């Protein structure tokens, strides 16, 4: 069984959805190594009277915000190198898509939440298409569980994109990834 974990990231101009696909036994290794590294960093933080890392957020690490207040650049870069090595050791497959927010800004000039939900919806469809093609080409006899982070933007958009593709019969014979149930074990959210 394979699992794909993904999340969204955005700024005022660009919206991205990306993540990693890997065998479940490799995910177990990644998670165990990751947790050991975070525990190590938390021991250092306790000695320095800094707050522990409760959940790793790359944006907080990059800006020294949240659980990374009081860190210096040497420690920050060192942690990122270690976490990158942990992921790289298991060689997961990266999948990402992005879109410019221009048309969504025009369509929803003051409705930022709707703008981001729309982008997430279309990015999720692109992500599922890429994942489906990858599954068909490299893992034709496998199934995948798709995990996304629960949040204000992703809550309805991910499930809606999945349901829209699954129920749209126009695609049934036009793509190598159809029908969706052949390669999708389940799609679920992970609480933040």
C-alpha cells in the first residue's frame, strides 16, 4: 500500500499543492526518524529555555516564528538539512502543482477564502491527475491512500475535487487513471 501526503502553500500571487508519495513501510521509517530528530531538537530547546516544537511548520522555521522563536540561523539550517536527509533516505516521489492567483483575484477581489478554495479545488484536480498517471505508469497494481491537512481552505475543496473527478463520467475512458477507485484506497484528512 502507498500513501500520498500533501498540503497547500500560497502567497498573494501563487497557490501550490504538493507532497510526497511513498510506500507505507517507508513512511513508518520517515515518521520514526523525523520524531527522533524533533525530540532531539526539543531537548536542546529545553536546555536553552525555548519552547518545544509541537508541530513542524516550515514557514515558522523559515521566519523564526511560532515554535522557532529564539532560534538562530545555524540551528534552523541544521534542522532543515537533517529533515531533508530523513526524507531523501526513503526516496519518496514528489508531486506538486501551482497556479497564479490572477484570475481568482479578479473573480473574488475581496473574498480571499473563496479565491483560495477555488485555487485549491483546481490544484487538487491537477494533483489527482498527476498522481493517477504516476500510479498507472509505475504502480499499476497498487492502491494509494491520499492524506491532506485539515484546514479552512482544504476542508471542502479536497473532497469536492475528488468527488467531482470520481463522478464525472466524461473522463471514464479518456485517461489512464480512470476509474479512480482502482488506485485510490481512500482520501482522508489529517487534523492540524
